[in-house]
């Protein structure tokens, strides 16, 4: 019998409903269950007031466990934000950062999470310094692999070396499906169109994106100066050339805005999932716009899920709806419906014969 | 259909102290997806009808406490986070406040999440009326 991939929802997906007061934390959990997921991913700083205090109380822990039972949910991933520049005059010391990571690992374990998402800005020695504690509390640290980063890259090599060196099974990767975009999400294009981007300029940007998908992206390299690494990455993938081209077309701010925006999406070969499956602890199933007939308009769901199936993955794919950020300036956002559709799209891809 | 609501439409008012109008205030929500410690706020730039007010005249209130923007730099207590989805109150000290009638506000929330190579600087615009 083949491994069963499970489905989760990240409560990031319901941010617009939470923001407007339509859903509270329990309401989000109810919607997660209604959408058919059996797992839930939490951003404590999004929905738990006076973070982290309540999580340390038995009262909240019991309430959380009660909700998990009531809605038939399993805690999957706890999304941490290592606020290592919490003061504006310095970066926290290594010791302070490890202390913060251990705090977050503890919070995750208190709520029953199996993994903790850390961001690409997390210094490697902070991860290494926290591994013993991660093992102690039984929570795996997962480094988010978010566009423009990718597995099978020199950026990832350093982390693979850390895995080999430490021999730890408590560190791995959390691929974000935004690294499997065949095109710029249509809601993003429409937003820039609304802001005045011209069709001829949009076509230039879209054609260039397709070209990068066909040829393969030049991969970003490791540098904790993320701004610098990102600029080098963009130029290596044609940004300077395209900027010049748009300038010659007398393009306006919205056209350049769209061009820059296109570099926040990327395409990796789904084979990357198979190659790295032993080190994948969780997955952010990023989505931007899923149609009424369950097609994600940018992310290659069938191909990526097929790779997970082939690799024998039995962890969670966790819906992370992000389309709202392209809509909310001018249009209503329906995270509930988008999550429902995306969960169905995942289900179909997982259960395909 | 309009986009999301940022400002509390009922929140615009002049602020009086000891019988004098010492400024005006408004309430708005953070344009981000999680609550934050006040220490990662780098600035709140307030412009009304084209006039930008000095940073030292801006006050931020959450959970019943009021801070200057110099003070928020060191506020890390869980008690005083700007919670996601909650209105925070901004008070701008300016003698006489705003005139009765229609106005336009443009505010920039400058926030620096540690993991981002850049700051968030969402511009928040609205028309409002002072009675």
C-alpha cells in the first residue's frame, strides 16, 4: 500500500477573515475541518493575543487540545518568527537567538506540534545550537524553502552539510509550493493591471517568466545578507536586461512594479522533492487562485503532488492561501472558499489512480 | 466593492485636554499578517491634507498605554503588542487639532520584521470628517 499524504491548512490562509473579525481562532479551526483537512498549522503571533503568554498556561493548552478533539485536527507545523532584530540598534547575539528558538520549540511542543517552521533568515549556527533542544521536546525544525530559494542549490548545500555534520533528524526543509509556479499568479497580474500596468509590458514580463521556466532559473546563493543575495539572483535571471527593455518602452511605475513582483515566484523541477524527501519535514502548499473547477492557476499541483507520491511522502501538505494580498486593496477576499477549493485540488491530486 | 478597511471610520476626532484641543487621533489596523512587538515599528508617518506631522508629536496607544515613537523602540512586552486585526490609536499633538469638515489622511506604517531584507511601508489612505 502506498504512503498516504495528509492534508493540513495553515491559518495564514484565513488572515483576511481574522482581520475583519469574521473568524476568530476557533472559527478558523472549524473552517479548516470543514474544508476536509485533518491537520492545522498555526502562526501563534497572528491569532494568539499577548503572545507568548497564553500558550504557557494550562488553561489555554487545555482549550487548544479541546479544539483539536472537537474538530478532529492534528497540530502539524508551528510557524515561528525568529525576531532577531527585535531592537533597532543590534542583532541579537547567538546565545539570545538560540534562547528564542528554544522558547519557540517549547511553545510548539506545548501545543502538540510536530514541526516548527523557521525562516531563511535564521543563521545556521542558531539552528545547530537548537538541535539538541528540538530533539528533547520532539519538534523538528524545518527551514522554509520559499521562492526565490530552492532545493538542489548551493544555498541548500550548506544546510545539507549541517544535517550530515550533526547527524540530526530534527532539522530539515519545508518546501513552499511557490517554488513550483509555471507562471506569475493571475491575481498578481490583475493587481498590477489595476494599478495601471500596460498590456505590452505585462506581455514582456510574462514571456520572460516563461523563458526562465523553460531554461531553468539561475539559483540564489547562500548569503545572510538577503537583500544582496536577492539582487544578484534577480540580475542573474535577467532583471537588469528587462528593466532596460521596459525603459525603452517608456514603461511606468506599475510596469516596473509588475516586473519586480515577477521575481518573487519561481520554478523548480518537482524532481527536487524526490531527491530531498528524506529531509522534508512538512510542506507549505502555497496557493494564489484556485478556480471553481479546482485548478490552481499558477502552481503545478498535479506534478508536485505526484512527486511527493512517488517519493513515498506520508507527511502533510498544508494549504497556504496567499492570493488575498493581491486583492485586498480593491476587492473582497474569500479565504474560506479558496481554502476549500485548494483542499479539494490537493485531495484529487493525492488520490489520483 | 471596496478593499479592506484599515481605519476605524468612527475613530477620527480632536483630542481635548484641560479644555484645550491639543491634537487629533485616529484608529487603524496593522497592515501585516501577525501581531508585532512595538519595538519593530520604525516609524508612523502621518500626513493630513498634505501636511506631515513631526515624529516627536506622534503617540501610539495599545492596550491602554501610550508611547512616543522613541519609546516604542524598546517596548517588547507581550502586554503591548499591536495585535493582528486590532485597532491601535494614534494621537498627533498639534494645537487646535483639525478643523471641522472633510479631510484626507495618508499614513505610512514603517515596520521591520526581522526576517525581511526590507521594511514594510504600507501607505494607508482615507477620507474622513471631523465634526
